[in-house]
């Protein structure tokens, strides 16, 4: 499985890791992609989730 961002390769997952990613992505795909590609926990995730636009 290849995860891309803006047409560029962000991560490649194979086998058991790809299966785990698919299970994680069922709940919140955007958050799962951020965690798996390393672009995660910059401090604003909790605040953004509570924003009226994202409810």
C-alpha cells in the first residue's frame, strides 16, 4: 500500500502493517494517515477536533 500526499509518496506499507493501517483508518482515516506517515502530534489536533467546523 502506498500513501501519497499531493502526488508524492509519503509512506509504503506492506503485509501486516498495511492490514493494521486499514484497521486504524476505519475510525478516523485522516488521523491514521498522520500517525502512520509521522506527521502527527504538533499540539493542535485536540483543539481542531473541538472546532465547530469539525463537529
